[in-house]
């Protein structure tokens, strides 16, 4: 099993090892009996006599009853752990998770303005939690079903459009752990991964705000700030900057280009069109692309949109 | 007596010409045509699988195929293997050939319906493949909404394709049920039927009862699309998880449609080649029926983390363990049959023993997945992939290959090369375990399924798995070569080369005559009453 980093991990692993031991025992018994019979009763002569035994009530009862009891033990054990994992303790740290093709957005109601995104390019910092404090994730999807899986925590739950699902956990180990999407969601399903970082409770707030609030840094150009937004706010999932075709049009050479739209009209891609496309993406869709981009209204402010436009201008 | 038949024409030579095959009402010819179809699709499904495995040699995606191609390939692999290969493999191909022969009947109850079901299968598989290819379907064989809604109307046509194929299974199932009830030879009571017949019968019951659910799902999908009533699509207020309930309500019983016939073959292989009466006949027969019933109420174990209620999860977990018990009973009974037998290690028996090894692993690893808390970790990882390949391939396909070798001399009157049979069995045993055992380890380490690229730490096991896949290819190629070779050059065999006791061996020639039997066979003994059994010093 992978590194154990939550309070559930030990419970789950104990049952996992119990079943492994049980299975190994039964497998050795079955294969041992089979191997022994294969050797002992191999055909030595053509008319070798065989036993007339056809059944045995006692043996058949035993090999029905013993597995039944053992399976009941496994059922109850798994059920108890599962129930415990279904009910979060009072006053957890609340986190909102949104899945969409093909990245995760993580927000903290307690820390407005903080937002973390995974990236399809590389495993990026996606979720930060303090060690030793229960955390509850309330999750939903804006498009198709995804599934939130952190192997080190032994937690997994589908993230379903149109409803909220919840999981909770308490991290027990400082470090960085893998986050995977485990419900098939299309082309870049296998890139919908991220990094979960567990921090000391004292460092948590400071580090979270440092990582989760996106502001222009001192001496940073608008275009460079725009590039950070492009990478951190999910644009990169669908729009390339090297001319490669993606789920959406590439940004290379976009600024000033005349685009044909799906309704037959054309538009020149300048500041106003780009801004409109970020806030109301499905109003003027470029011909040949599906209207499936989510709106960034409320997620990117005016200044950030301007930075993105400045960045696009540099992509000749 | 049976020797007298050998000079006269058999079902293969009785009539000639393409039409005599395409419009035949002979269950044996229909069975053979199914067999050819199934094997062709098996080759195609295997090629898709090896394409996937080749891409997975390296962690980064794209050094062999693109993500889009990869996703279409695993959809094709899963859909073809499930709907076109495993479901019809044993019942429609071997079952059609064997059922009337084993019962001592001239044909199935409704020969015309049988031909119709073959044609529906043929047309259905064409339609299904066309849909998958033309619709660029990349949803996986499960067609989960709402993802499948984003691929045009492909989900409707794919479900329709599965339904057409399902209709063919319904007709075959109905035919088999009536045949078993009405056409058993005089003297063949229910307790004297070969266990293969019990397995085919239980399967037929599931086919008839479960497949209509596909039609209901299809109807709901169409209603949603045309009347814009939100049923599965969250954009219209529907619930995508409801689709999963419908899908698995059919597809979980379908898992038993796939494995029960394999159990039937296993019983025949083990008993005949160890010259022993099958141990616990009644337990094996009734456990098939028990599995058929319980299989209808375990579908929710595919959905422990889907957002279904915790209570539902608990109930489904309990029922899942309940279905494990009859399966365990069968396995123990097969091993016990070997006790004090006279075991011959010929090719069919090697597959029978291989089945016990691989299917035991498949069954035992199901316990991990039935346990709620452990399943949360393992769900949708390679552990699940490994588990169902050990059951579907290590169970059904291994039994199917064993069955082909066991009944090959009956079907064609010739024997294949025993030496090459053993060599290829070794390739398949090593290749299979190398491909899939690693995947348990990958899965418990957290490697999710349906990934085109993956974290570098998983590479070593992926390489082993791919090499295993190629060994499997070699094994199956060897089988294909020596079986085809045997058709012309194989040694001719008599009616009963294994000295088995069921009617398909004792009462007709190899290959059988067109109408199966010269007279009406009668049954006095049970089918596992071998002459080697020592009745004098009865240990019982």
C-alpha cells in the first residue's frame, strides 16, 4: 500500500492485510490440495481405479459454513470503517472542490480569494491542508463525472454534476501526495492530477494565502502576470500557446486575428471579444469548437483579465 | 455401435454450399458459425488490448498513440470483448453445439429462432462496431452519462447496439430454457443432466430476465433526447447516477452470464479427465441457480463511491459476500473431484487446472472489492482491472479455450497436436499471470485505470504487464495454427476419444451425423459414471 497519511489509512490497511492473509491461506490450501492430488493421483496406468466417492455432507457443510463466517467478519469490519469514514466530526475545515475537464479548483470559504488549481501540464499544488485537523471536502462538477482520489489518504469519491458529494479526512503526515481523477472523463483524464500538501497547522494559513491568492508581484510585467494566470486558472487545459489544436482555439497569433464564428458571422479577436469570451464564453463560439467553456465571471477580476489579454498579445 | 456411423456423412458434409450454412437450421452449424464470429472478434479485441499495452510501456503519453486514440481503443477493447466475445462465447458457440447433443435431442426446441438469433448477432455486431467507429466513441464500455451525452447521440446508438445483441441472447436463452425443459432424452432426470447443461440453463434464465433492462434504459435515453425530459442529464435536472443503476442492473447479471457457462465447462473437464464422479453434483448444480438469483441484487457494488447512499452501499456489500459463498463451494468441489482420481494431463485438463488457479485468484481478490472501506481505496484502480481480467479471462476465456480443446474432436472428428497444445498452454499461463498479477500491485499503489500517461514510479510493473500481453499473443497464435492445421492433417478419432459418459460422446459419431442420433438415445446412468470407478471397495 502507498504511504499512509491519514487517520483512515491505518484502518483500511489493517483490513487489507487481514484479507490478504485470509486469501493467501485459502489460496495455499486450494492450490496445495490441487497440487498434491495432481501428483498423487496422476494417471500411472490406463485402467487405474478411481474412488466412487460422490459427495460428503459433513465436508460440504464445513466448506460452506466456514467461508460464510469469515466473509461475515470481513463484511462487518469493512462496514464499520466505511460508516466511520462517512460521518465527519463537528467543526471541520471546510473546502470546496470543483472538477471540470481537466482540472480541479479548490476554494476555502474561510479564506475568500484563495483558490488553487491543478494543471494538466504537470502535477501542481492543488489542495493544502493542515496536519491533525479534520477536513471536509464538498465537491461538485461543472461538466461530467470525475472522481477525487488521494491514495495516501485512502479516500475516494465521485464528483458528480448537479449534486454535491462529500468526503472528510484527517491528515497525519507532513508531505506532498498524489491526487488523481479516477472516473474516466475524456481526453486528458490521465492529466487531471494534482498535489496535496499537508502542512504544520502553524504554517498552514500563511502558506495557503501565499500560494492561493493570485496578485501581480512587484516588478512583474502584466504579460508575465497573465501567463501565471493562464497556467494557474485552468486556461492551459484547453488553449495551447504554440498553435496546437485543443478543446479550444490556440492562443498563438490570436490577438488581432479574424475568427469565423459558429453562427456564420466573423469577429476580430481584440480586447473586447477576448474579455467577452472569458465572461460569457458560449455566446460567440469559434466555428468548429463545442460551446463547453465555463464562465470566469467572479473568478477573474478586471485586472486579471487585462493581464491575460496582455499575455495573449505577446503570443505572436 | 457408434463406429458404424463413421463412414456415413456427418453434419459438416451432409449438404454443401454457402447457403447450406447461412440458412442452416442445424444447431451444430449455427454453433460453429458463432464460434468463427467469436474468435474473429477475440482477435480484434486482443489487438486493441496490445495497442493499449504498447502505449503503456512508458509513463509519458503519446509515444505510440494519442490520448484520443487510446481512449477509443480501450472503449473498443472493452465493448468488443464483453458484448461480442465473452457473452456469446460459451453459450452461443459451444452451448449451441452441445446442448441438444448432451440432452439426447435432435435439435434445440426452436431451430428457426436459433438461426434468427445468429443473424441478429451478426447484424447487431456490425451495427455495434459501426456505431463505435463512426461515432468515435471514447466513453469506455460502460457509456456513463453525462460524459457519453457529450459525444453526440452515440450513447443511444451504442446502447441500441448492445440491445440488439442482447435480443439475440434473449432468443438463445429462451430456446435453451424450453429445450432443457421439454427435450431431454427418456431417463434423463434433472439430476442426470451434465453440469454443463445446468450452467447453460442458469445462464439462459439470467439472459431472459436481465436483458430487457437494457431496453428500458434505451427507451429512457430516447425519451430524454426527444422529449427533453431530464432523466440522466443533470443539465435538464436528471441524475447521471441513475444511469449507472440501470447500466449495472443489466451488466452485473451479465457478469454471471459470462462466468456461469465457464463453470459448466470446468465441471466437465475436471470430471472426465480425472475419471471421477464430480464431487457434490447437487451443490454445484444448485449453486449455479443460487448465483443466478443473487446476481440480480448485487449491482450496487460497482457504485460504492458514486454518491449512492451509505445504507445502499452496506446492503450491496452484504449481498456481494452472499454471492461469494456458492462460488467458493464450486471451487472446493472441483478440487475435491481430483481426490483419488486418475488424472491425465492432456491439453483440456491443463486448462481445467489453470482455471482453478486463475479463477481462485479472481474470486479471492473479489473479497477486497466487496469490503466497503477497502473498496474505497481500490475502486477504479488497476486492482479492479486485474480482478475482472482474472475472472473474465482467467475464468471464462480459459474455460472456453479448454472447452474448445475438449470438444474439438467431437466437432471435427480430428485430434490436434498434444505437444503444441501443452506448449501454448504454458505460454498462456505464464503470459496471463505476468500481464495481470502486476496490476493488483499497481492498483493497490493507487494507479488509476483508463490512464494514457502515468506517474514514473509505476513503469516497471507496466513493462512486465506489456511483455506478458505479448506472451499471451504468442500462446493464442500457436493455438490458432495447430487447430487449423489439425482440420486437414489431424489424426482421425473415434466417437469417444476421452471415454466420457455423456450422450454427446456415447451416442453419436465424431463428427455427429446431421440429425445427431440414429434413434432416440436413452439414459440409464448419470453422466459421470466412468468405468474406472472402483465400486467394489467403495469408500463411501
